[in-house]
C-alpha cells in the first residue's frame, strides 16, 4: 500500500512555475494598484487641504476687511458728529457773547466774558482731571 511518488514531468513543472509566477505578478500588481490608489488618495487629500487652507485665508482676510471697514465707518461718523458739535458750540458761544455785549453795553465785554468763562472751565477741567490721564505732567 505504499504509493509511489511520481516525479512530475517537465510540462507539469513548467505549468506549476507559470502559475507561481502568475500568482506573484498578480499579487505584485495588486500591491502596486493599492499603492497607486493610496498615493492618488493622498494627493487628493493634500489638494483638499490646500484648497481648505486657501479658503480659510481668504475668509480671514474678508473678516479683517469687514472689521476695518466697521472701525473706519465708526471713526467717520464720530468725527462728523464731533465737527457738528464744535460748530454748534461755536455758534452758541458767539450768540452768548453778543447777548452779554448787549447787556453790558459793549460788544467787546461780552466776548471777554465768554472767553473768561471758557478759560475758567479749562482750568477747572485741567486740575480735576483723572489721575490716569497724564496731560502736561511728568509723573
């Protein structure tokens, strides 16, 4: 009951070699295909990240531009209002000077009274200023 082992003939050996080589090439081509797919996906991922970063930078630039525009608009409005307030105050002071001049009987005395009042307000404001405002003092 011993079976004899037969040696394969040369065509069987060639066929087996061909199958082994074919299997190896299929495995190698599968590995190459997987690597190529992974490389393509990595390139796609890198492209997506670059696009995302470019969009993020653009968004940040737009946000900064919006903030700057808001600040410039606020400064323009504030400067306009301050200018109108100064002109209004000037007209009130001139009117007060004319009225005081009529009261005193001399226009120059009216203007002098208004100037004296403004000088007094300036001195009191200077002396009563908050300590954190350093105007004209070397503390």
